[in-house]
C-alpha cells in the first residue's frame, strides 16, 4: 500500500485500454490512488502540463512527479512497489516481456486500426491479414495459463485491449478476427484474464463500451 506520505494520482479517461492497464497494475500492487477524470477533446491544463509531449492519458503522478505512457508507467509501478511483481526479474524474460508488449502497441495496434478505420477494400484486407498474423504470434507465445506464467504479468496487462476491447470492436465492425476456432489458446487466455477478479472489477462494462465504440465507428463511416 502507498504510505500516508505518498500521493498517487492517475489522470485517466473512461473506456481507455491504456488507462485500464495502469489501473490493473496499481490494483495488483494494492496501491491506492486518486483518479482524475479527463474528457476527450477537452483535456485539463494540469494534464497538458504533466504530459506536454503527447497530451494523452494515462499520466501517473507520484508525489508530484509525472510519468506518461502506459507501458512505462506499468514498469515504474512495478519498480516502485515491489509486492506482486509484474515483470520477471530474470533479464532475458524481462526483455521478452518488453518485446511482446511493444509488439502489441506497434504491430497489433497498427494492424487493427487499418482493419477497422480504412475504407479502401484492399488496404482493409491487408489490415485484417496483419491483425491475424499478429494474433498468431501471440497464440504461439502462450505457454502457461497467462503470458506471465501462473500469475498475471506485464504482457497480460498490455494485452488487455486484445482480451476485452477486440471482441467488442469486432462485433461492432462485423469482423470475425479473434475467435476460439482460430486462436484457441489466446481465446482461453482472454477468458481467464478478463475473469481474474482484479481485472474484472477494473474493466468498463460492455453496456458502456459497445455503444461508445459503435458511435465512434459510425462517425468514422459518415466522415468518408
Ligand atoms: N501510447 C499511449 C497511448 C495513450 C492514448 O492513446 N490515450 C488516449 C485515450 S485512449 C488519449 O489520451 N487521447 C486524448 C487525445 O488524443 O486527445 C499509452 O500507451 O499511454
């Protein structure tokens, strides 16, 4: 737990998988925090001061020191509060955890964005194919219950957007990318992960996320 002297603030936004990563990390550690709710398109001056480079959430402010970028924040949390480790201590395993988390943010995210937010049919198909290739790499990486072994770790938390956001997003868009048939191990992992009590209590409800994403997708289609 954060001691009384410590002040932990999380600048976040509803329905953001990047903010959810940080919340899961803090809760796994049992660190209490104050949530500062930001609004898309109307960010507070405080947030912009804390993250002038990207002007995005999440930002963790620990005793007035701001840390930005969800994966960097997660590592900071893990190094600051030692209980319930999120990253492996073995340097090679730690390097692999960083590799796969970066893979999710680089390869998977760019592929899925292309698969969803592209009008050009050929380009969209490339996006779908690239998403499936990325999911297959992750399917091959699951050796235990979680990417982190028997307990949730860094890659699991990074992949929350695959476990929870992707099934909802593909339903709205009408894609069948991530199914039990195509990726049995990854699908089973997504069930175990989203049913973990800390993850479950942190995820936004399907009833909120689905209409939000539907509206966003319709706005995109209307703009084309
Ligand atoms: N790479 C960043 C991504 C963060 C991000 O995209 N945050 C979005 C919310 S999901 C945001 O703050 N958007 C506000 C804006 O663009 O004005 C991370 O991992 O923290």
